[in-house]
C-alpha cells in the first residue's frame, strides 16, 4: 500500500491506513494492537477502520506529537456514545497531558489538559473529519473542514516523551 495522492506529504510524519492492518505508510514503526479490531469505514467497507470500545488500544510505537513544534493531527472518526470521557489519542501523562477526545453528555472536544473546554463538538453516530492544528502562537480545531474553535495561545504539553496511543487515555484512567 502507499499514501494516496490526495494526502499532502510535505513534512508528513505519519500516515496509517488502518485497512486490515496497523502498518505505517511512512518510515515509522507499525502500530501494535492490544485487542483493537477493525470496523466499517465511512463508505461502508468492512475492516477498513480502527474500532475501539475502551478495552483496546493501538500503540503507534513512537511519540508522534512534538511538545514544542507546530503540528497538525487529522483523522476521520465516529462516536457512538457520549457516555464518559472518550479519547481518540493520547501521548504524554499529567500534568499538561496531551490527548484529543470528548467530554461526557455533549461530545465537547478536549485538546489536552491545556484546552479542556474548546467550545467545539463532534456529531453523534455520524462520520466526521477532525483536525487539531497547533502553531507557535495559536491552536485551532476543524470539524468537517470548518474552523470550530480557536485558542489564542499555543497548546502547552509536558515534555515527557511517550508513544502516541490510539483509543484511550494515558495511565489507568477509564477514559477511552
């Protein structure tokens, strides 16, 4: 497999297809699944997306989110419930933890300990495209290509270097 032509590759650090395997399409190591399974993608294709229910994770075996440099994280997602906190990914532990997920009840987005109340949300039971962008001065959240939240300062994360993990919160928290 290869990176599709529609994916910009300038400064691309990682790209994972999650199409029946956890392989990286870049020079990074492949992800390691701890019980994660494949599900139906946004086009109805079976085994073409990662599916998490809190008991499984995928360790991407590298710290993909820089703690000081600008970055963009973007992916297609779908949330089937807003019960409890849900995390799409995490990297470093508290204090100043890096994670991207939702709050209970309303699907409000959280972008780490530094930006827990973004004012943005994702839809329930619908596919959405989510992008978190951090520049040296600001942070932005886009849902389905629309700017939905802006922070007038850069996100601050601790400098602990841990692997990026999909599907849960760091530590022994029950957030996923």
